[in-house]
C-alpha cells in the first residue's frame, strides 16, 4: 500500500462546516467549485496553482473547501455588482485605442 500525500495550500486551515446531508461534503472537486462560481475548471486550477484560493491536495487530486466557496458567494451577494473598469474605458474611447481619427 502506498502513502497518500496531503497538502494544504495558502497555509490556512480548512474550516469544517455544518453539513446539511451526505451530499454536502466539506471539500469540493474542481468541477464542482467551477460550477458553483460559474467559471471554467481551468480558471479554478489556475487560481489553485497561483495560491489565490485555498486548496487541499490529496495525492494528485485538488479539492477546494466548500466553506471558502460559500463564503465567496455570500460576499458577492451582499455587495453591489461592480462594473469591469476595462469595459467602461473601451466604451468611452469609441473602441479606438488612440482615440483619434485616421
């Protein structure tokens, strides 16, 4: 039997949460986290590798604490939506980088 390596990212403890049932495991897979956040799996994997979100690595598999994902969703629900600053700037210049006539 081989040993399984467990690694916790970002140096933060994984905080256990109260479970509503057997389907509410405290750790989410990358696809589950991506679906909850409405982003691609690659976005979640990049955030994990950049240490932008906490994770647990069990063997070769990455898991994201459900408490972190629900916390992110709770914070974003209580704050007003913020417009992307780059999108607003592009609209102001008429879509031209130089802003002048050619």
